């Protein structure tokens, strides 16, 4: 470890480090590109060397030394325990519930951690066309739990999704009325989804977790320097906040060094 | 048995205006060279099928070759938006485009049903999402448990095109590394073309090797580097800089058009 | 993560009276040694699941360990009848046995549905046959084309047992050669055991290699020659003479019983 | 080729040679063990070196030099172009109609080439329990055509099957009444089966082919030494015979030598 004094962690670095910590006791994690991938590789290096990384490209047990630009980089296949075709990945591995934790991003999140990654505006006349579903709907419906990693802005944290791409905790109190074709008050179990659904939303301000009973997201943790006030301002609904939100432990020197080495490779 | 021929003849013989064409490759082995040849031959009105449209379909959509796009994730992996894809959907440039989108699991199952010659496949998915009302998915009930599941219709492209590392002179093909849905795409299609890095005297079985017998393929064409800026595991590397650079090239319509003219459409230009 | 242990402990820990047990291997890699250990431990009342019961299930049925047999082809391949299987069904010896039979396609799809955690799988089959009224199959209608197809229920064995060539010390398993339905059988099961020819320091990927990560398996046990008289591709040869000899041994109840006592059930005997 | 005078062909040898000749222009053949396997390997050696042999064990393009005892012998995997798992074999290859010709055996055959390989007698109280369906029903329903290879006896050629394991041409005239759960007069197309169904039944007396219109089996060819009278006596229904049945061409010296070398390996 470097003995040179480290520059303080950026907010993005802290968000990645917080995400990595959630994998301390996970066995198998499913990841896409970007921050989730960085967090999972970091977790494997720092917290949990036995962690099995699964990418939707079909690489199971990949052991990347660098952060891949795409989920199909050659290093993932070279270091994987097994490499399978995409139909098998979604049938035998995701749908069959063999993955403990999945990391997902999104363009919009609502109070029940339902996700939009399809379109901003009207579907037929979009203001912004997003990439679309990818693996997210079935990943969120098949893995043991889902951790959502998003920036905390009013653009992201919206009262009502423009498009439900991925069901999180659905609409258990019927307040959204946004689960298409289903009765008000539908739960994820009622939709036939497996797994516990989103267990946390990690932002650049803090961590939100669903209330165990109502499933509504609650701010339970604040990143260093972040305030409840900021979180409320950047949330498009009346955000619930825990009585005494935890303060995220500062990144350790080991975490920060490992992350910076990883990103720099 | 596959005809081993050159890329120009293979594309001319197999791809027609109006076809439903799948060029597959899941981040790996994307058949860029074949896609460019389709554009050089001026094919139009295509239904372009691909799980991850990627830079290749951004190019094909951007020059106006597509009538319709069938896909599950339209992003530039690790970089951001596909600007031509967005411009077509958001602004109808260069002309309006029909879209039919699925989840990855749905698309993979559609190829699987196609390769199996079943009319549909079953999965646990779609329910509760807005996708369900916007795409081709139905609900089916398990006759044993009563569980309600999603059904997706089989995909049967008129032509599927994939890239692989090797073929022998009889047109037997082997690819290795991330296998994606290439085998399913070829087996689901009415006609098929495989471009390969090299023709060899004999295919030596490889770890992770997926073999497509020559009699399941219509044409094989040698196209070294044919998946660049994607890659062919063990032979070429992914050109990450080109993916990042595409973000700049593709943002502006004129810059895009000039780049395509210079790098793809000018038949005398070296193919990227 | 799989526990790497000895065969006796693994079977004792995983197989219980009354279990639905699948020992798979399609002519290749049949887990004889594990099956014999189940018999030596006196397990009874088993639902034995296997596409091709083969000599191993003839032995298990003949000693009375099975309550029920789920299968698709009950023959001694290339030789003829399975005499203990026939005696159990035709004459109820040593006791009556319940049977549930499918076609190979039906059984393969049942394992596939089990591995995918879907309640059923769809195929084009069964219709017009007497099997349809005698087994667990239903008809489903394609919501897109109206075609009527067959649905078979998922298989979820309590325990699946397969044999493979190699495992590493973390319990990751690799098999190669004819892959059969071993992967599906393991992934469809509640518990699983893999016997292997050898434990190695590191799995080196092989052509045709199928890898089961250790975290998908409960136990791995070393059992060299554990698939004899079947074989382990590249390590042991199929003992065709033993398959032919079984025809003689198994024709007569007493000859069978004596053979089993001597070669299988006597714990001090070398295991065939 | 041997210049020593050959012993005359046995009836079994002729049956195998006749079966092999049917593969002269086939591209892909699906085979089980026993005589079908011998015939296909012989065809590849003598008539059709490009013939692709597919065994239900998952070996595609196997090139065996010996006759395998089981369909899963190691030599098949070692010499195959591709080896696939059983679920894939039945889905991508058989069901998808990629096989031109399949060879099948059976314990009973009726006049429409429907097959029984399940049970003689009552299902619940069998006189003889047979191995069961194996791959046959879906092979016969998915391959381009089916060639049945059976001994010609009244035990095999029966008026009514004890059990319909595999549908050949069903019951197009409604005379059998034996296709369960279907209206009288059902055709194989009516049952949703693909391919042309049985195109020939090759016995130790001759070759039967379905009438192009009625689909009833007609004796069209006699093996050397066999008579129409014998065929009628060994058929459990009133056998239709072509006006002038062809006489099978005698095995050539090349065919017979190749067959004997093959079986002797």
C-alpha cells in the first residue's frame, strides 16, 4: 500500500466503494459494465476473494484484473470458470435463481425501486431514447436480490416512471398506478417474480433501502459530506428518511488504493 | 454444404432488399465487415435483428438501410448512447424507423425457438413491465402448475450472418470465446453466411469451441479482421478506442456521413 | 461450494430412502460406482430417474431398491433386454414397480425445464401415440400460430449424481466427450454429487469440455474407474464384454442375486 | 478387393446392403445401434463418402471405422464434427428438421408403418415389456423421411399394434381406429408431424413402400430368393403387392466385401 498521502476520495469513488462493501458475504454477483463492474472487481480484490463474477455475456467466474469496457471483453472469457451461450445464461443461471446479487443501473427509479431504462418522454415520441431493457427485467426477476446504482438527481428519482422497464417492488400500496395491466396494489410476488427484489439503491448521496413492510425506499445511510436535505431536494417524491441515518464509513486506505490501482490498469 | 466464396459474392447472393437480417455476435465476433459489404451493395428496407445493435447497426441505421429494428439493448457498451439509433427513433432521421424491442432473455429465447423450429418459447418475464404492451409477447399458463409465464415468438431471419475464427475448405466453422447467440442465429435462419478470420486445412477442436457443420450454412467467406473494432478471441483485440471515437463521429449527422463515405461506402477504401 | 469428500460419506450425506434420484450419463460416464454405493448403504423406496436405465438401473431395480422408474429407453444398448427391468414390470419381482415413461425428447426437455426453473417445457411430440395417455404430458397451444404442441413437466430430482473425468480441489468439475444430460441433471436437482476419475490441481479447459462450477454442486468424490463398465472418455474404455455378459447374469434371478452379492453388495469386494 | 470367391450373402447381409443403398443420395442420416448403424457406415464407405452420420448420443458427423456396440461409443465422439448435449440434439437437430433420413427398428409394424417398441400385450400387464420409445417418436416426427428395418414375421407385421409408440402414416383411411384420442381417418399431417414419414420398410424378404395416395404399405421389391407368397404368409394383414415387384439387385462383390470387413473390425 502506498505510503504517500492519498488524495481524498471523490463522491464517485465512495459510491463504488459502498457498492463493493455490499458484496462482502455474497457468493455470486451478476454485473453489467461501468460502476457495477468496478465495484464487483474491487469487492473480489479487497473483501471477498471467493466472489463469483457473472457477466451477461456468458462468462461465469470471470477474474478480470482490469475494468472491462464491455461485458464481453476477452479477458472475461479467458479467466472464467465456464463460458456459456446467452440463451443458457438467462435460462440455467439467471432464471433458475443461481445468482445471489445483481447490480443494475437505470435512468429513472421510483419509490418502489421500479426502473426505467427505455425512454424519457412518450414511447412513440421520445424526448430521449435510452438503450432499452437488456438483461435487466429478468435479472431483477430471477436473482436473489438487486442492488441499484444510480446518481441522485431529480431526473433519476421520479414520482412516476415514464416507462416501466424493470419491476422492483411493483406497486404494493397502489399509489403509483403504474404497473401496466395489473390491479392497483400489486406486489412483485403477485407478478410471479422471484427473489427479494431491490435490497438497496446506492447513490452519490447515500443508500436507500426498502421498508421491510411497505417496500417504500427509505434513506438509511449518508455518504461522507452528504445531507438529508440534499437527498430530499434531489428526490422527486416526498422521500422517507430513517430516524437516524447511518453515516457511511470513510473509505479505508486499502479500499481507495485498490480502487485507484484497478481503475488505472 | 457451405460454399466457400468471397465476401462480395456471398452477400450479393444471400442478402436482398427488404430482408430480415440478423448480424449477431454478443460484444465478441460482431460481423462488421459483412455489414459494411451490405451497405456498399446498397441494400435497403432491411429489418435489422440483433440483441445489441452496437456500433454496426448504428452505422446501418444511420445510412438509412433499415426499415425496422428488432433488438434488446441499443447502447454503445461502456461508452454511452448510439447517436444514429437515437436520431432515427427520436427524429426520424434519415427516415422514420419501426422498432420492436425485447429483453435479452426474450431475444435469446426467440432465437432458441427459431433454432428448434418451435413457434414460441417460454420464459418467466415481461409481466408488470410496459414492454409487454409494446412488443410481441403473450402469456401462457403452465398446464401442470397453473403458473402464468411469458411466451415469445420464434425468430426466423431471412439471413443470419456471424463471424468466426476458422473454417475448413468444406465450410465447417469453429468459433471460440464468448459464444453469444451465433449458433442459434444461424440455425434459426433461412439462409446464412459466416465470415471467418482464416480458412484452414483442418479444424482442430478448441476448448470452448462451437462447431457449425458446413451443411448448416449457405456460404463461408474469408474476412480477416472482419469483426473489428469488435474482436475475434485469440486473433484480434477489441479496439476500445474506436468504440470511444464512434461517440464523437456519430453525434453529428454530417461528420457521420463523411466518415461512412470515407471508411465504409467508398469501395476503394480499406475496410475498417 | 462443493465439499470434496469420499464416496461413502457423500452418498450417506445426500441420498435418503424415498428420494427421487437421477444417475445420469448417456451411454458415457454412467455413475456405476455411486449407484453401487447407494445399494451397499441399503437405500430403498427410491424413485429412479434416468433416460436410459441401462445395466446400472437393472441392478438397482433387481435388488429391490426402486419404488418407481422414470425413463425413456430401458434396453441393454446393442445387446438386448434388461432382464431385471423386465422381470420387475412383467412379474413384479422382487416387488411391483411403478413406471413413468417418456420419449428421449420428452425426458431431455424435462431436465432442461428443471435446470431453467421453468415448470414445463414445450416440444413437438407425443401426439398420436399411446404414450400420451400413459404419462405426464399435456397439450399447449401456441399463442402466436395456434399450433398445438406437447408440454412436459420439469424434472427436479431430490439428488442427481453424475460421473466426470476431473475436479479441482475447490470442487469445480470438467467432463468431456459425449455430454448427455449431465449438466441439466445436476442443475435441475435439489442436491448433487459428482464422482470423478481424478482430482487435479487445476482444471485445464478441454475441447468439448463442460464445466460445472463447484458452487453448483454439493459434493465431489474421487472414484477412479467409477463409470465402468461404461467409460470415461480419454481415461477408461467401454467394457463391451461386461455389457454382453450382463445379458447372461441377469436372465436368472438366482444368478443375478449371487452376482450382486459377490460383486456389488459385499462391502469387502472390489467394486466393479 | 478379394479375388477369393466369396461365400454367398446371407439374408441379413442383403437386408443391410439394401438399407445402405437407400443412403446413396442422402445428406444426413440419423441412426441407432445394430443393423441401421452398420448400413449407414457401409453406405458412407461404399456409396456416399460425404454422408453425415448423426447418433442420438449427440455426435454429428461421426466417422466410425467399426460398428459401435452402443450409440455412445467413444469413437463416435472422437471422429465427429460436433458433439452436442441431448437436449440440443432433439431440439436444434431432430425437431428442427435438419436430418434427411432416419433409420428405425421396431417390434411391431402395422400397414401404415406405425411402430410399437413399448410393450407386447396389455400396457399394465405386459406379456413382453420392450425398451420403450427412446428417440423414435420425435425422430419419426421431425426427420425428412424414415426407413424402418425389421424382420419379416407375423409377430412383427401385425393388423393392430399393441401400443402406438411412434406414428408413421397414422390412420388415414380410418381402418385401424388405433390412433388414440384422434378422429378416425387422421393423417400424420393432421397430427402436426413434420417430414414425409416412413418411405420404406426393409425386411429380410423385401422392401415395402407406402402407396403415394393411400399411404398403405405395398410390397414393391423382393430380396434374392424371397417370394410374394412368403411375404403374404409372414404379414398379419392382407398385404398389398405391386403388380410386378422389383427383384433386388444382388449384392456386388464390393458391397459384400466392404460389409464383411466392416463387421469383422
